């Protein structure tokens, strides 16, 4: 009975999400008793209530150095993920497609919390991810930089930084509808 309920949850999630694909790992969402994803909670922080800017510097998978100083002045979509995470695989195609539209004033950054270089590259090639990711598995330094009031408390988690580098919003879990993310990004980008 429990497996049937999990399969029904999976089927409804994929139907509603619109981003269902033939990815066998993505199809395990809801069927794997050992996987805990975010609950889909969306938290937005009013500009006057945002904490100090996030600070980090790390080497991305493409060999470039990424620092918060380089990102200032842009709204930044930071997606925490790992390759075998079913909901990460579900949201990856739409997130990559959104990033490829190159929204004005918006940059994208991935933070891989679990994988080595080979698994991360395979994921990025599979989903044609157009933005860099930081392999944060060995140090956890980037996750630690976000450990304030809205930390990346699950995987996937997507955090939006405002132009000053402060956390403006967090989605814990995957986006079942990419328009939610687009709306949040537009709202932060349109702030004066």
C-alpha cells in the first residue's frame, strides 16, 4: 500500500510539474524511502529585512573563480544540487532552459553538494546546464556562507540573491512550475 501511495504521488508530481522526462533517477521521486527532499516551502524576504550580503569565493567546475564580489550588481539564482538527486533531475531541464534565455541582469550559479567532478560534469552535459557550478562537497564553504537565517536546508534548494548579494528568497525543494522562479526573480530584479 505504501509503495502504491508513493507511485501515485510520483505520477501526480510528474503530471503537475510538466517537466517529466525519461530520466530513471528523476522518476524515483517519491518512490525512494531513503530520499528526503525539501517541502516546497517558498520564503521571500522584504528588502528591509534582509541580512548582510553572502560572502564566498570558490573554484567552479570550468576552472574559473567565482566570488560574490564578481556577482554583485546582478540578481543571482543559486541552485544547490547533486547528480543523483531525483528532484534535482526533474527541475534541471527547465532551470537550464530559463538560464539560456539570459534574463537581463540575472546570473546563475550551481552549487554541487555531493558529487565529484565526473558525476557533476555528466549531469551538466545531460541537462545542457549553461552556467558554472561549484563542487562544494569537500569543504562545504559555500553552504556555510549561506548558513544564516535562510540556509540551504535540503536539496535541491534555490536561493535568489539581490543585487547587493543578500538573500531575497529561498525555495526549499524543486520548482514544480518554473514560472514561480521566474516571477520571484523578476520581483527581485524590479526592486529599486
